[in-house]
C-alpha cells in the first residue's frame, strides 16, 4: 500500500505564496517611483526628509537668527533660537515675560522681530516708578535678572493702556532696542497684534556654547491682571 501522504486542499491553501504576493504589491508603488527617480531609494528618502522638515517648519517649530543686539545679553547677535509655533495655537495667549517672534509689517517694519512681552491686552504699562522701574497694573517689576547690564528700564517716560488683542513689547537691551516705546505715534500705537505673533522663542540652539532653555522670568509672576487678579 502506498502510504505517502497526499497534499490536501487545506495544505495547498496554506501556501505562503499569496502573502508574498501581498508584500510585493505593498511596496510596488515605492519601487516604481525609485525606478523612475535618479538615485533611487536615496533620492526618495531625501525627498521624504525634506517634506517632513517643510511641514515641521510651517506648523511646529522654526529657527530664527538673532539679527541685532536688542535682546542682549540673553540673546546675542548670530544666536539661533527655536520658535515654538504651537505655543499659541490652541487657545493659549502670550504672557508677560515671554520672548516672542512676530511679523512687524505695518507696525515696526517689513521684517520679523524678537522682543519680550511686557504688557498684554488690558494692561496699564507705565515708566517709571520712584525707583526707575516699569510698572504694570500698578505693580513695579524688577527686571534686573534679564535687563542688559548698565541699562535703565527706559530713558523715555510713557503711560500706555494696551488694547485687547495686542501686546506691548520691549527689548532687553533697552538702550539698543527699537520697540513699542519708539512706535507709540506710529500706526497701531506701538502695539503688536497677537495674530501677528509667529511663536514663542523656547530654546537657544546655536551656537552650542549658548544652548539653553528660555523660561519666563519670575519678575512678572506677581503682576495683577487688568481686572485685579494675579497673572
């Protein structure tokens, strides 16, 4: 008797060939693309990385090079900061002490700028108190932790009420900064619309020796909001 087992229908149906065919079809389109592209898989990988970087730059984070000494000594000319573009996209608003990058077109000039937020919508910002400090909503702010050594908070006296939806911004190097003080008579009264803020500067990423996380100074923590509660 021939006892050799004969393949059954179930044995034939369990053959791995259909799975292999599925794998081939899964990679068929990339394979066709790489056949068409000069450089094959290397070129396709480079294009994928470029697309990822473009999306990242447009919606998540963007590098910004410090163009002047207006934010010294914390941010020096040539430093590159990473701007968090998601910081204010989901209902959050800029807060006093944040370092922000904004489009100054029509207000400061046709360029992007980086400054520190000193007043937000509804705030009263005054220079200066009896000790030469800036007051926000009646509270004096000690800026010595970040103000450029030797600078005073402002040599120009001012009293401003910040309209809703706008920001009053100053550079940390006050004697070398063109900021809201210098544009009080310009369109917008020196205020920056929140909608024109590109994002918050969160990190110095270059040069490596300057690498640091930019945090909100504690000096603003005790400033009351315009309505009387603390912000």
